């Protein structure tokens, strides 16, 4: 009997840790009538539509979200009065998973919480985060202001500030200073999976020509790791680009402060700082080159 009780106790501790790490690795940005989230390789969007929670409303929301009309809708096995749509799309050998939770918080409003990932799905993460979103119990600390100031990067506050802007949660663009997007994980396998899939997605011959691709030594948040550096030529003339059409992209995967970080950092060859240190100012905040 004692063994069983100990097992239950340990399971409770494990579930508690799993919950805290999912929220620990979360960042949210509120933009108008929608809130965007990123955690554990998932991009999540919450948006309310002025539609009724009925077949007509479901058809309209499918159309607004670009979901094929024949995609089935079924009752959620975990949440009462919630409908679920699942969609898996194969592109360049990568399966992207989209999961939509539909509910009605009040008459005439159809709430959608959409999860998207190119990693393998973890239903426990989806269930936990959806519950926190619907109950409005997420800590205020996970929400980031649209005005970029101090940003939590893998558990460390980093001062970015203007002219940077959020392109999405954990997707930061600083015109003429570089861009980076990242996700934070509990699982190293899914972290590697995400960075691999992002690289495959970016290898688009319709948009880029690969000029060079090689492994380089970098120091990423104090960790000595290998990064994949790709030099790409955008298939648009410099005159139309208004500057360099050569983009340098770094793909980095590293364990940082008890979490796994997958990060894509990019810069144009004429961005501020590149000629002097080979890294744009944004990139140099979290990474240095060893070569």
C-alpha cells in the first residue's frame, strides 16, 4: 500500500512540475482583439468572432481561418460544450498540426483558441494551456507589452527597446539591426525538431538562392555551441529591396538556464554592426562568434 501511495505522490509532483514548466516557457502578446502565445514549439492565437455558436457560425469561422469547409468538427473529449477542429498539412516533408478549440463565452461570440506546431503534438500541453487561457488564470508575468523594452529571453531580462517591434510572440524584428525568433522547451528532442523544420521551411528556392551553408562556433547565452549559418540571396533586386538582398541566417539550439532554446537569428549584410563585428546589434545581444 505504501508503494502505491508513494507512486501517486511522485506522479502528483511530476504533473505539478510539468505544468509549471509549460507556463514558465510561455510568452504572450496582446494585439487588438487577439492574444498570441508561444511555448514549447506551439504558436497559439486567441480571438473572438461576432458569430453564433452554431453550424452557420462554424462555417463562417472556417472560412475566416482558411480551414477547408469539409474539415470535420467534433466534440472535445476534455472540455464540455467545446468543439474541436484538427488539421494536418504536409509541406516539404513536414507535417504542420493545427488544432482549433471553439467555444462561446457569451451569446453571439464564438471564441477560437488555435494551436499550431510543426513539432510532434503533446496533448497535455494543449489541454493545460487551453484551460489556463479560458479560465484567465495565466500569470501577468507571461504577458509582454507591444512596446518593446525589456524582454525576457530564456529567463534573462534583455534591454532591446526601439526601434524593435514584435512580429509575434518571441519574434522580434529591429529594422537595420537584425531579427530573431525563438521558442523555449522542456524537451530537447522537440527543440531540435523545431529548428530542423524551420530550416527546411526556409529552404525555399522560389524565394532564396543558397550562397553558402556551414557549421560555425558561437557563444550563445554563455554556451559554446555549433550554429548552422546559411547565406541566402533573396530573389528580389537590391533596388527594390532598398538595401542588401543578401540575408545571413543562424540556426541555434542550446540548453540555457534549465530550458532548451531553439532560435533563428537573421541579418542583412548591411545591417548596423555587421561590418564591424559580423553580427547585427540585435544578434550580438545574445550571441558572439568564435571564428
